[in-house]
């Protein structure tokens, strides 16, 4: 089991560091750097949770209702696995993330609130 997760984390770290040099954060739709507090993984959604004070300082393109949650897409299993791997690597190594947000999507619990939907995610170099 460790080999499978270890390999996934290694691939996530390499992919995120490679992509970070190709895509500059800070443009329209970028969150800027942040550290996630936890990941919530369910069958039909994955949420990256942020501390309230961190979420307040992030750019939010469409002014989504919830700013302390980012939604990882679930339509493409390979992309979903890669994004989860990058987020887990960030949690494990304490490296900040940055994400590109395309739109607001409804959350899957309790209300009709919306949260930012992640197009791409990567670790930022410190």
C-alpha cells in the first residue's frame, strides 16, 4: 500500500513542480498561494478545505458563496487522482498550493451555496 501511495505522491510532486514553472500564478482565475487544512474525499466529490483567514485573502473570480472550500473535479478519474495527489503532497510536506479557478459550482451538502471549482492545482516553490 505504501508503494502505491508513495509513487502517487512522488508523481504528484514532480508534476506539480514541473507545471509550476510553466504556468505562472497570479493571473485572472488564480488563487495565489495557500496551505490546505484538510481534504474531504467522497464518492462524487473532493473538497480542499482552507482556514478562514487564508480563504479571505484568496482571489475568488466569480465571488463564490463559500471561500473556505475548493472543489476538485470528479468527471475525469485520472485528473482527480492527480489533483488529490498534489493536495496530499502539500499536506504532507507543508508546501503551499496554488490553483486555477474557472467557475463556481454547488457544494454537495446542506445548502445551495457555491464554491470555487479547480481547473488545475500545483505546489508553489518557497
